[in-house]
């Protein structure tokens, strides 16, 4: 007899869902990350008085906005078991596209629309190579990481475009009243709601999780796995392009090397936020908490003159611990939920 198994150690069983809803909602990895985030915020506010100010909050949110935007699309991509390493390069390419468009006399909205189309096209290329040709997502996106970065640098060389419409750069840097919260957070919250509904409350989202748990089982259940993965890669390219537009306007600079290495920050935050590296598991509120946790740690350590190298070490340790903790918890749950072997009868 053939038994269908999944490739993920995070496979959940019906026995788990026999627990009360409040326990399932509160005792999980995502809530653990949120609790850790709150603890770090409180500790940073006590130990570093300058941290608990609207100005610091504003700079913190401005800094993490590109990572937040990309993480919204990276999370579902990784839940299916894929990965997109080209997002950092797409940020650079889209910012260059925006800069060249405005340099040619186009308005920021028109140039931004072209940049979004470039992002969607880049995501489509990734998706087609992965889903239609069957190449591994890791290999494909490593290649397009270099390709998109090379195109961006080739278009501008070592120069930078720094002349953007002042109205748009002022808008991107504006804040909501005296709260210190950037106005761009309104756009992020709307996008977060849209992605959360798509991922957690629609048949499409259930298909995303099914693919991550077992692609074969998802296909047998009627999920169009290839189309779903293709759509997610296009969304990943779009969100990276949107982050590139924000990056260029906020820093008032379009360069081919913008956001170099950002893809690693995004992946670290997504994994720290509870998305399984094996696919099939994750939630957007945990991902947002993971991004903010890394941002809070970085900002607090910078305020006490800790170098960026130490910040990277701490982030790396947190990432490794989160992966290890996830695997250990999955093993404990599997042992606890495994039915006991029947007693052996002796004559």
C-alpha cells in the first residue's frame, strides 16, 4: 500500500486542532516572536532613553519599510518551498528605471508605473523558468540576482540620478502628525491587509500552504500549483519594484547598486518571523514582527555605538536559533502527538 508523506517536518495533524482556539492562537511561533519584539522594545526604551522618542520611531520605520514591503510577497513564496533571491537586485533595477524615466521628462507616477512593470516582468521571468522549465528556484534567482543587478549597473554605471520631483520626495518622507509614524505606513497597512486576506482567507492561500506541505498532494486536490507559484513570483517582483521606487524617492538617489544585500535581510526576517524553510508554514503577522525585531535591535544597538558587524552577528545568531527552535518544537510535537504503540500480547 502506498502512503503519501510530506517533505516538511512542520506537517500539522488533526490532533493539534483538537486544542482550544485560544491556545492555538497564543502558543505558537508567531506569538513568541511578537512577545520577544515587545520585550526588546521595552528593554531598549529603558536602557537607551533616546530610543523611546517619535524621531527614533520614525527613522526606524523609514529604514525597515523596503524590507516590510518585500517580505509581504517573499513569505508566500517561501511557504510554497521556493525562494526569490533576486529581490534586492530588482530594487536597484526599479530605482534606476524610475530615475531614467524622470530624467527623460516623465512624471514620477508614469515612471513609477514603468518601474512596476519592470518588476512584474522580472518576476514573470523567474516564475516561468521555475514553473514551466522546472529549474530550481534557488538556482534561477541566484542567476537573475546577478542579471538584474548587472542591467541596473550597466544602465547608469557609477553615476546616480538625484533630481526627483520635490513634492514626491517630501511626501515619501512625511509623517502622520507628530506621531513620528511615516505616511507611507498607510500604504503598507493596506497592502498587509490585502496579502493577509489572500494568504489566510482565500482558496488561493490555502493552495499556497498545500503546495508547501506536498506539491503532489496539492495537485491531486485540484490546486494549480504551477500557476500559483508563477503568480507569487510576479507579486514578489512587483513588491520589490515598489520598494525600489520608495528607496529612490526616500534617499533621493537612483543607483544601480541600491539595496545590495537586501535579499538576505528579507529572508532572515521572514524565517525569523516563523516561516518554515521547508515550506508549508508561516503567517504574515509573524513576518512583520520578525522584520520589526531586526529593525529594533539594529536601531537600539546603533544608538549605543555598536558597529554594524556586531548587529549582523546578533541577527545571524537569532536566525540560527529560530531555525533550530522550530525544528526542535516540531520534533517535540510529533513525539507528543504520535499514538502509543499497542501492548504486545504474550501467550
